[in-house]
C-alpha cells in the first residue's frame, strides 16, 4: 500500500446498533435462530434474522514436507463430500480456542503438534450468522500415542490425505476445493510464507480473540 495511512483506515471495528426487540424462535442442539429489530442510525428500524453460533476452530496442520493434513467428509446441506482441515465447535462458552484446536486435531486426525500460532480469524457468513472461526497453524506434527477417539455419524469413514500447499492453492483458485476454512487457511498460509517476516510474523497461539473472548 502506497499510502501509509491506508492500513490504519482499512480495519474492521466493533459497533453494536441498538436492539429494540430480540427473540429466539428456534433453539437447536448446537445453534439457534435469532430474530431482532435493529435501530438504524437514520432513526428507522428493521428486522434481522440470523443464525446464532457458538464459534469454532480450524487447524492448518503443516508437515516438514510442506503438506497440509486434510480430511474428506460428507456435508449434507450441500450434498457433497468436501476436503477440509480438522475443525470443531467451541463446546463450552469461554473455552480456550487453542485447547479446542488441540482436541480437534487429536480427535479427527489422531495427531499432536509442538508449535502453534494463530493464522487468521474469520466470520464465515456475517450477513446471516455470527459464526466466528479462529484458524491455527500447527507444526511439529506427530501421531498421537493415545487411544484413538471413537468417531460417529459423518466422521465415520473420513479419509485423511496430505496435500502440498502449492497444490492446495492451485485447487482453490481452480474452484476444486470449497470448504471456507481450508480455502482461506491455505491462501493465508501461502501469503504468510511469502511475507517479509514469514511464519515468524504470525500471532501467538494465545492472542486475544474479541469475537469469542476466553480466559
């Protein structure tokens, strides 16, 4: 960026418009539908319906050969088997996202990692959901010696593969990979590696996460 002030201006900022009414017409096991009447800055009001989500974590697990650990899983809403990275919900309000990521890497892939960093934070669909996901970069991988986690439902029969990062980027740009945290994670990792600071410039694994505060 040529203008040194541009970076300071192009930053997402928290702002909460007043809510005159709020109700939850549907509450599910994991997420709920929320309907709210929001007061606009011009004095008008409008109803906004959205999915209330507990938040989640994803893990870009990178081995010493520059490959990503990916899993293939059936996703019923889109009627596809998608290649994804290990990921999972924040099971408890206020849960430490690093602990959740370590759990999910073990449960879904039976791997552990020595080095963890925050790769990126995203809102997946901010026009219709408050879902926030923190994506970690995990390095220094090794298979866990602990007893394997018992999987169920869509996770039964999941395939595991190792995908070179350069190939992952090519497949994303060709429209062959669609999972949002795999696509954004692969592109972010490639950008980080190409930056002046490299992976040393990534945030600490315990960096604050205002979207889902934790202790």
